[in-house]
């Protein structure tokens, strides 16, 4: 019984992951929520972050992630 349930759950999650959806284009930070993140806008915010001196290093990841989240929400002027 448990194996059948696990197989069914896996099949449903595989179908859900393979179909494009709005959730696929969300940028979420725990405690701050989610903002829409279409690929073009995310890339523009990422490039802006690099121009303003942020980096993709492990030590700067939280700052970069926060900057992109704020940019996607419209709180950082281009």
C-alpha cells in the first residue's frame, strides 16, 4: 500500500514539475514572500546587481539574493 502511494505521489510531482506554471517564475525568500520573476526581468536585475558591485561568491549570496528580490518587487530603481 505504501509503495503504491509513493509511486502515485512521484508520478503527480513529476507531471507538476514538467508543466510550465506561474510558480516556475517566482523568486521567494523565507520571511519576505515571493515576487513574480519572469526570466527577462530576473536577468535584468541580476545584471544590475553585478553592475552595482555585488558578486556571485558564496559570501555575498544573501546580499545578491536580497537585491534581486527587491529589484523584482520594484523597490530598486534601474
